[in-house]
């Protein structure tokens, strides 16, 4: 009895193994348009799947046929390996076709180097943008918008002061809660600016109910587009994107996006080769809890400084203030390297701290106070020539034993650098009158007693003899405008001279 039972169990086990292998051989294989060879292999495997006769007639196990395997929909669910293909699948906007689109197609397709640089630059950011769009069920075309706005350069600044890869103006950035202070500008932050841009585009689409009009409003302003629509309604004209009277920049805006969409859709039709961008995150965020120098963070992550700055372009200064920037972005494979190296690092993390100017000061005076060169102070804090630091400004200065704590959240979030043009004072010699003193002269000319005393090498309580020379430095007096009578007399004299 024991031997037949064992034989039966062995046969059943063998049958189950064979059936399992048969099922695996007939399962559909994922394929992508970017891999023709892989697609052909998948097709041949599906074609070879034929019904199999059960080894145990009437047994509980059922054969897996080709139809059964295909019905599982494995191929349809497989994510493309190429991010470009994923973007193509997400295209939802109606196509626009006119002469301006053709013109922009010609412009882009005849500049392959520009296309290559632009698409290569997008490699770091594009996956994140696509992910965020899909989470919101927004059109995939919007992933291409930074190509139009900034060529995917998060450091881009326009002549109108728009900044970042989504090109936010200061006021619009503030409306969408993008911090702009002495230490960081979130208009350039990859995560924050993308969130704000998609919030704004959703708002505009909700206002106009049309993606082309929403894009026009993103470029020209919602108020301008709304007024253009109202004008056309009053005139009995159409209110679509092509019907409105807009500036040429806005008139070209959607055609540019359509041209890029067409090139991404069919690069071979435009003799264009797109670089392979894998459908995988390029970066991940890493928490930081202590202030740390930018150069040191890049070193601990084992990435080039320029690459670190490309992922963290919002940082305005050579130090990351953890209270205001609690996360940094690092290449996917370098995040764990950074954490490991940070844990084992025993040195000082930050060599800079923030200091608030108690009064308006010259950069040279601040530099002297912290035993640093004026050139270094100007470089670190982006202070141009012939400018004075206003009271309350937040500056980076070297850390010391007296200033070694991390910067507070209030300063990290709200610190501003306020500058004023430097006033060149004119050295003036006065003659002291009767009972003149340092205090009386300082009061008369609205100067500090310390300055008057210093200029004349005397004490602040000193008095001057009548007729004594007193040195002061005064602001140049603006030239007075000539009165009407003076101008009339001058004109009369010149007329008389010309008659002679």
C-alpha cells in the first residue's frame, strides 16, 4: 500500500510542475515600442502557445490556453521602459495645426544640438513632472511645457525677473507660496515649483475650460485672456485660442508646445533622435536636520558640485539651512551613500551662520567686524558694488564659538537682504561760531556726534573755538530747478545774443 501511494503522489507532483511550466510559457510578455526586438520575441511566444492535453484526465487542474493567458492583460498593464513613450500615452489635448506650428516645427527640427541639450537637461526632472501630472489626471503635454518656458533650466531668469524651469514671476510665486528670501528661492525648487505650476494650470483650466486658453493665460495672464474673451463676445466673435487678439509671444506659445509635442510623438519624421530617458526616478529626497555647507553635502553624497546644484537650485547661499530647507534632492543611487557618510562624518557641518544687521552699514564695516575680506562678504551674500546694507538685513557670516548654533526657522524662512545705493559724502570745512561744540554741529547737520568727533580727532564732549575749522562729511545738495522767472530771463538773454 505504501509504494503505490508514493508513486501516485510523485506522479501528481510531476504533473503539477509540468502544468506550471506550461502556464509560464504561455503568459504574455511585456513589450515597448522602443524595443522592436523585444516586441517580436513577445509576439512569437504568444503565437506558440497551444492548448495542452491534461496528463490526468478528469483531474482538478485545468490547462491554460493562449486565450486564457492573453485575457490576463499583462501587456496592457506593463509600464514602458522609455519615459518618452509614457508621455506619449498621456497626451490628451486636442491638436493645433496652423502655419505657426509648422514654422516652429521647422525651427526646432533644424537645431538638433539645441533639442539634444534641452532633452538631456530634462533627464533629471522629467520623471517627477510626469508622475505629478498622472496623479492629477492632467494632460501629458504639460510635461513638455518647461521646454517652452526655460528649456528645462531651473536656474533660468528672464528679463522680466521670472525664474525657474516653470518661470514664475515674484508676485505669482508668492501667491502660490513659493518662498523667496535671502537664503532660497522656491521658484527654482524642483518639487515646490512643479507643485505650484500644476496648481496654477489647474486653476486656469477651471476658469476657462480649455487647455489652450489655460496655457495662454499662463503666459499672458488670466486677466488679459479674460478681457480678450469679453471683447470678442461683445463683438460677436469666437472665443477660442485662435480667435483672440493676443501678443505675438502668446500667439506663438501654444504652437511651440504643439511643435515639441509633434517632434516627441514622431521624432523620426523630423530627423530627430531623442536620448533614452528611463521610466525611473532620477532622484529621491533626503531629510537633513542640521545646517550643512553645500560643498560638503555634495562631497558626502559623492556627486559633482554642479550636479548637486542642478538638483537643488533653490539654494541661494553656500550653506543649506535645515530649518528652512529640511530636504535635499540627490541622485537615486547616492541617497544612501550620503546618509552613510553623514553618519560617520565627525567634522563641522556648516562654516556659515546668519547674522542680522542692527543698523545700516557699509559692507566693509561688516566684513571688518567678522574678520573677513569685503570681497568675500560681497560674494557670499551677492552684494553688488556701491551698495549699503540696510538695518535688519540677514547676512551670512563665518561661524564662531559665539555663533555656532544652527539658524532658527524664523530667520531661515524670512531673512531678507535689503540694500540701498551708497551715498558719496562730500568733505566740507565749516567755521565754528560762538559756543560751537561737537554736539551742536552734529545736531545742526543731522550727523552722529561720534562721526563729527572722529572726523576732527576730538572727544564727543569737545567744544570748538570761534573761527576754528571743523571737518564734516555731507550729502551733496541736489541742484535746484530754476524758477519760471529765471528761465524766462535766461531765454531772453539767449534771444538777445542770437539777434546780435
